[in-house]
């Protein structure tokens, strides 16, 4: 990595795409600064440099900006060997397709979590359950997606399992109950050191706050769970 240039990650505290990038940066021990912004109140300087107005973006030095979580993750991986991305062009293409798949899963999971309409909530839940089976197929009997070695594609799934783990003890929310391999894989993924350091310490608090404040289906179906003073301890997998 070129130490002449400062690397600044612009992120949002509960954005899962920001979490993926942060996870890779932690895994690779990259030296960087982080700036959090609010997506409902984006600063002018940010709107000038983020093509779609999305986080995360990575600013390198004074002028270079990379947007899109997958592009940033691959860039970080490339400049900090050993690479987590496979070398083989075919395997690379297969993994990039899985990056997209994971983005779609995460988008749908967040939409499920923050849904305020019962019908949409149920539709999203069914969609998620239908698509989880793909990860089980890819896992076969391996510890990770590409066998027994961690690769970049696995780090794409960190936000998915962090959010699922947070919701595990709520409601009919254990979406993984019929997916044994996925449960084990999820445990492996959230136990990675970089998955613990790849999110802000108040991630769970902020998520719970959002779930409550937006009066979501999740909240309405079990308000006492979300109102409990002890909630963050109970829902947070990592207590330290
Ligand atoms: N494809 C993008 C998706 C990023 C994205 O959707 N970020 C959300 C926050 S999680 C965002 O910035 N949304 C803009 C907005 O809410 O206006 C990526 O992978 O980086």
C-alpha cells in the first residue's frame, strides 16, 4: 500500500456496505481515517465527490475517490498481500457474482428489518429464506465459500450475519433455523476478529434505535423486547 497517500473511508455507522469495507480494512491492518456522515443530511463536500451520493467511498490522497463497496474491497485486497481474492480469472468472476448476490441479500435483509408494512415484511422474509439456500449450496462441506481458506467473498457476508445474529433472539426472526450449514458458517464469520472490529461499537444500539423509532413491523410485533433496558446486552453477540 502506498503510504504517501492518506486513505479516508467515508461511511455511515449502520450501513452494511460500509461495514464490509471496514471489515476488510481491519483484516488487512490498513492505516486509514474514517469519517461518518448521515445519509439524510449529506454534506456538500461529500455530494461533490460521491457519484451516486452513496457511502462508502474511499478517498486516496487529495483527489482520488473510489466508490462502490466491492471495488473498494478488491482494491484494498490487491494492495495488501497476501490476496484474499482468488487468482484464477474464472474463480474471480464467480466470486464477483457472489459479491453482487450478497449485496442483494443484505439490501433485502435491511428492507425486512426496517419494514413498516406487514405484507412487505412477510414477502421479504420469504425472499430471504428462498435465497439462503444458495449459500448452503456454495458451502458444500467447506468451512468457507471457497473451501477451507477464507477469501474475500466470505467478508462480503459479514454484515448479513452480524444483523441476523443481532435478531436471533427476537420473534420469529431466526431466519436461519432450517439452514444448519448456514448457522455454522454464520458463527465462523461473526467470530472472525475483523468482523468484531469492522463495525462501530454502538452498531447494535443504533440498529435497535432505528427499529424502534421507525415503528417497524419487527418492533410492533415485540415492543417489550426492544424496549428492555437490557436489550443491547442480550442482542449483542460480542459483549466485550
Ligand atoms: N452498491 C453500493 C450500495 C451502497 C449503498 O446503498 N449505500 C447506502 C447506505 S447503506 C447509501 O449511501 N444510500 C444513499 C442514501 O440513503 O441516500 C455499494 O455496494 O457500495
